[in-house]
């Protein structure tokens, strides 16, 4: 599990859903959608310290920073290490908030010509991020 | 309904411990006492059964006072109408299954209950066998049936399934739930098995150092409400296998086996038999309607 600590910087609520922004550092803000509201979860308030969790298999890797994509969480980084498997490969991407681990298809690794030291964008959809106190 | 207020000083390996327990259990409820060894679970059960005396206390069951140390009321175990099942079966080795059950009959009690219990816990084919020729699970079924011969209102189960393997345990759990419902019992179980507790109990009391530390619904006690994932279950790790660059962890949740892809960092402190919370977001699972 990829885990980063941050504080809640914004909450938009509609009925039982909330879109929560979590600031990790001065540049990076993660967004996540939850089936919780400040009424149902006491930690949902501005300034609360929370951990942002997402699975390695949910990380999308791209070589270009396109704005034309529905994935809202994007972090630039450099591939530090690649562990190649037959079908799946494991990448460690160094970013300004720390290392992000991504599991992607080995086929995709080859198609994108990913190598160690390649610059990439790691992306995570808002519905793939969990919060933990 | 069981109302109990129990006080007793127990001598333990670590010196004296004060048992200070208050229980309020509805009629027909299935309740579990959970806690580490030496927390006072078995002592509580034994005091309820009248097998151990309390220093001070009161036990009332459906408006009948079983124990009141102030009024000097103290029913014997026989008067309390309880069924008690121990971990080690405690069957008479020289008697057949049927004789073990018949031995538990009260003087003048109608024998038809024996036939009924043999049917309910499916012992018909084993009724003429001696305990030592039976498997652990079969012996525990006999012990369960025997505990019910006198038609108790309250069934006390002291880790009855901990010596059994996982498949047998699941079967016995079903038998226990069946008799619990069939005979409208109020059941108190001592168990360490979180999956078992969640499957069987309406309520759980967590004991620590002789006191009740937490009580409530088992799911809310055991699942992690500090995690925002809405798709959460508690299970037991039954296998961990490395494949390619990931690990596949097999987890038993209730009677279902699920598989989870994990990373080395997640399995580093994980072993077979460990309890885990399996969590995902409410956005990920899909629903498929079953049947017509």
C-alpha cells in the first residue's frame, strides 16, 4: 500500500458523498471521493491529519503530462527501480513526496519504453484513494 | 434475560486479579466473551454456572435469582438449568454416544429429548459408538447434545471449537447456531476466533484484567472504523504465495475464501492464521444479481 501523510485542505459534500482534498506538501494535493460526510466521519474536517492510502496496482503510469485525462491525482517522478515479471512489473517512482510503487503490465512497460531514470507521471483516480486516521 | 454483577478476587500467575464483571444479556441473544488468556472469561462462565463461587454478586435469569450474596441465595449448578460445553468434550469413555446423552437425563425426565437431539445434531449413525472411536468434531457434537438434554435456558460454551480444524469448526458453528435458535437459548461463548465471533454473536464483551473493556456489536468492535473504506471484512490468512512481483494472500472470510494481491511490505509481518481486515472502497466492487 502506498501511504502518504497530509492534512485535509478542502471538503465538498453532496448528500452522502464527499470530495476531500488532502495536502501532502506545498505543491501536491490529493483528491479522493468517499461515501462519508463530516457528519458520519469525525476526521472529515479541515486541518485533520490523515494518511492517504492507495494500492500499487491502482497507479497509472504515463510518460507525458496530458491534461486530457479524467484522472485527477498526478505526480511527476523518476523511475528509480524496475523489477520485471512475466506479466506484471513493479516500478518504484521517486517523487517530491517520496517513493510511489506501481504495479503495471510488463507489456505496458515495454510499449512505453520505460527504463530506470525515465521521467514519468504517476496517476491515481479519486475513487481509488482511501483515508486512514 | 441475564443480569449479572460479579466480583471475585482471583489468584493468577501474575498475582491477584479482581474480577469485576457486569453483564446484561437479552433472552435469545448470542453473546461472546473475548479477551486474552487470564482476562477472566472462563472464571466468569464458571461463576454463572455455579461451578465457582463469587465473593460478592448477583445473578438473575428471567426474574429468578440464581445468586445473591447479600440475601445468601446460591443455586447449585443443577438448579441453574444451564448447558455447559468444555473445550475437551468431557465425555464418558466407557459409554456409547446414546448412553452419554441418557446419563444426563434428570430423574423421571421424558426420554424423547434424546431422540430429538440425536436427530438435530445428526448423531444417528454414531449413537452406538464409543467416544474414542469418534473424531474431535463428532465428540464435540455429542458434548453439545449432552449439554442440551436437560433443556437448559442458558448454554455456556468455553472455547468449544478451539481444538478443531477449520472445516470442522465451521460445521460445529452451524450446529451451535441451529440449536441456539431451535431451543431459543441464551448462549454465552468464550472464543478467540474473530471470524467465529462475527459469524455467531449478536454482542461481544471484551475482557481485560478482569474487567469489561468494551462491549457492542462484533463488527463495529473488530472492523477498523478509522479507515474510510466502506467494503470491510475481518478474516483469517490461510495462504500467502509469491507470484511474479506480487504476493497472493488467501483470506477466509466467514465461509468464503477471497484472494488479495499484496506487496512485500504488507505481508512482512503476516503469517498463516493471522486476523486481517480486508478493505476496499465502496466504488470498486460490482454487484451481480443471483437467480431469477
